[in-house]
C-alpha cells in the first residue's frame, strides 16, 4: 500500500482545499454568466487544473497521484455536464442538490437530482443488499489474490483474482450500494454497471452496460454538442476520444508510462462501434452469441493497452503488497 501513502502532508491539504473550492464554486460557475463563456471556462479549468494537480502531486506515489487526478477531473466534469444540461433547458439545481450530485454520486445525469421524489423509490433495498454481496465477494477475491501472490510469487496468477475482485468490490459493490442509498432518498439513481456479460455487441456494452457514468458524460458533454455540427460518426469518435484522454490521465499519467496506450484502446473501440453501426445499416446486426463473442474478443484482446504493465505495477499490484517486477 506504499503507493497510496502520501509523502508530504501539505500536498493533501492543498489538494483538499482545491477540491473543496471546485465543489463549492462549481454550482455558481455553472449557473452564472453567458453560456458560451461558462462552457469555455469549465473546459479551461479542466485542462489547466489537471496540469496543476499533476504538478502538485509530482513527488507523490502513483496511487496518490491517480486518486488526486481522478477526483479533480470528476468534479470538473460534473460542472461541464451541468452547463450542457443548462443549455438544454434544465431548471437550476439547488445548492444542496448540487452537493449531492457532485460530491456523493458517480453518475453524470444532474436531472435526476432536480426531479427527486419525496419518498423512497422501489428497488432501493435490493440494490443495497446486492451491492453488499458483490462487495463481499470482491473482497474475498482480493484476499485470494494476496494468498496466490504469497504462495506462488506469480503476479499474473494473482491478477486473475485481483482485477475481477476490485471490479466486483467497486463497480458492482460500492456503486450499487450508493445507488440504493440515493433511491432511498427519492433520487432515481440506477446501477452504473448493468450485466456486462450479457452485452449484445460493443455498442451495447459501452452505451448501456459498462460504466454508464462515462457514457452519460460523453453523450452530454461531447456527443450532443458535436452531432449537429459534425454528424453522428465524428461526434461518437469525439466521445471515445474524451474517454481515452481521461483514462490516460487516470492510468498513464500517475505512473508516467504507457502514454498513448489507453487513448489508442478507446479510439479502436470507437472505430469498432462505428463499424457495427455500418454493418447494421446493411442488415448485418451483431447480436446473440455472435455479437457477444465479437464484443468480448475486442474488449479482452487489446486490454493490455488499457491496463498496461506500468499501471499494474505502480497502482494495482501494491494494493496487495506486490513489489514491482517482471
């Protein structure tokens, strides 16, 4: 866990103050001033602020750098999607609703917090129980990864337990619990990860099943603003390009290695989704077992581009005490 232990306490204080500033001021920024000026300002803050956070944490371990960059980008992207929804006529969020949306939910649909109901929504308890079960299973797999590492000394065998374990713990565990908690409060937050193994093709995987926070964000912040100007194909590639850049920031920048690989992974998938759409217009719809096999091949085969060895060594393996190595 040394990758997640800060080396200098003052960095955390400055970082915390910066994140708090974005959280508090983001509401006012999104709803004040001309739309074009606010939109440009939010994107400028994302670029310059990310660079500032990277410089601030330059001497910190990779895990600290990763968390800092992700948290900052997440908050600023919340501002950006609110600005874009404001452009589409969304009524203003109260400051309290903004704090809930920006500070306590990973999804990117601010309208859910505008239309919150007075009482609990159906399915809240089931989501919390399901999430707790997934989190427990994920923790067991992470424990098995630690045992495998200790018994065999094989990083790759241990990773076969570790990566699914982390996904179950975070994506299907904590995210489902959080979704259920919001539904208890009347906010219609649905799971962000929805049976990805049942995807019909890559388009279905990325748009309806895996990390819907990212798909919501790219649709609101990139696809809709670009589609009228550039058309559906370039707008879709723009959304995948943004995902690639944000994953570069989260996976490559913290370890200062593998730069360009996550971006390539998402550009490849953007091209493949366009290919699927082109085939569909000619009557060749990928679905069923054929579409599923196609999707999982292209998700898995280039996966080392996304989770490249320097990222695994610097950020993932230290979680169970693995030392860097071959």
